[in-house]
């Protein structure tokens, strides 16, 4: 499971290093679990977890957005046609 913030990734990295050195840790996790959290890339992660977004990892949010785009529910905003489609979609929701 990947980390959801840079702070969590940093903390798990320290815990993983301590566990590898044979020192006691403050979390009850296996070495593999700690390694998975510590190995998360920090690019795109928030500094701290946003309480409103919950603990959904970044890669799950990205996949669902891609799935919606592939279904055609969310028009792309980069083209004029996409902007018109988005405006029409917003009018329908009202």
C-alpha cells in the first residue's frame, strides 16, 4: 500500500531503517509493509494528508479519473469542443 503523504513516507522510511537495523519500532508492521510504504515516490504527494480527501492513495484517484475519461463522461478541457461539451454537461446538471 503506498503512502498518502510525504510525511507518512518519510516516517515509514525511518521505521523501515530501524527495523532493518534490529531496533524496536513504534509501529507493528512487517518489514515488507514498511518497505512498501517507504518505497512510495513523493512526487505529487501532499506534504500532509488532507482530512477531507480521506486516505485514498494517489494512484487510485488517477485510475478512476482515467476510467471516467475513457467512458466519455468527462470531456477534455484542452479543446474548444471539450469546453463546449463541459458547458453543456454543466447546464444539464442544473
